[in-house]
C-alpha cells in the first residue's frame, strides 16, 4: 500500500471520527428522545412527595405505560387516595375516584389544573412535544451535574408549535443522554419551573435517574418529588389493559 494512500485513509478516518464527535444540538436531542421513546412498555412503583412551606404529603403509586400513547397510574396509598386511577389514551384522559364511585373524563378546561395536588398539571401527563421538530436549538456550552458532563442546549419554540414556554434550557448527559435538568421560561424570560433528575442507577437494564424534582420557581418552597422504587421495561402488556373499565379493577 503506497504511503500517500495510507495517509489519505487516515485523514478520511480522522474526519469521520471528528464528525461523529461534533454532534449538533438537534442530533443530541434526537438521540435523547429516541432513548426515551424507545421503551415499548414499562411498569414502575414509585413515591410522589408534594412539598409546601408548611406541610408535606406523600403518595405511593404503580404506573404502567405502552409507547407514548397509553398510561395508567394507580394510587396505592395513603388510605384516603388508595384506588384512585388516572388513564391516558392518546390525547384523552380520565380519573376514577373510588370514594364517590365516579369516572371523570377531563375536559379541556381542566387540563391546566393540578394533578393530585402536585406541581404537575393534567396537561403535563398528556402533551407530547418533539424536542427536535417543535424547537430551534442552540448549544450554550457544557456543565457538570451529578458528576457527569452535560451539554447545555437552548430550545426556542417554533411559531406553529403547541408550546406554552418562551424558551427551554436542557442539560443532557454526554454519556447516557439522560435529561438531568430542564429549565422552563415564560415569554418574559422568567424561569417558571425547573426539573432536576438525580441518583442515576441501573434499573430494568438501563441507566435511569431514580429521583426527579419539579421545582416551582414562582412559589417559594413548592416542589414535587418523584422517586422510583422499581422499574421494568418492555414487559408484555396489551393495549386493552389501558381501558376505562380496567381503571376500576387494576391492583
């Protein structure tokens, strides 16, 4: 093999390697989304803690999902909320309230209301936004979080996107593409809320942040904490499981 040809091959390989390393913000977000959306189904046990300046309340729950369109959440404690369920089927949502034995389909007017008294809204559980196609992106640099180097990426919603934020800033782990922090700003560039993920461990055969905090930046001392106790991926589960009828009997 002639030296000139060898040098040409090395230059080509080096160029390919550099191209692979210099990912664009859109490519990073695409990979992060693919990892999140790549889960065919899941089953989890977790605790949600609602924190307020003068009180704290915790709930235990089980959750099942199939793709992005179907999910079912069962409250397993405390006693006053036990048996309550929330069902999502595509863009529709229902609540089953056992103490009044009533199934409630949520109208659009209720989607902005709090889910189970937390800092999450009903709309947060239903809305699906593409990080890649609904925003324009800009790399702002890198930052260390949880001992991991993260890309810091700014997302500005496109004019026709169904997004309520003025901008979003995401911190994505360079190793596993986990979304370790997300800052949500309104149109006046005030930070409304912040989502922080921590305690990255292997769960269900993949790296997962076991703890997530949604921190309300408008109300001091207000936040909601989700902590996973168990998590399994790609379990056999039929679409029929996610039915209004099953809301009343799931355990």
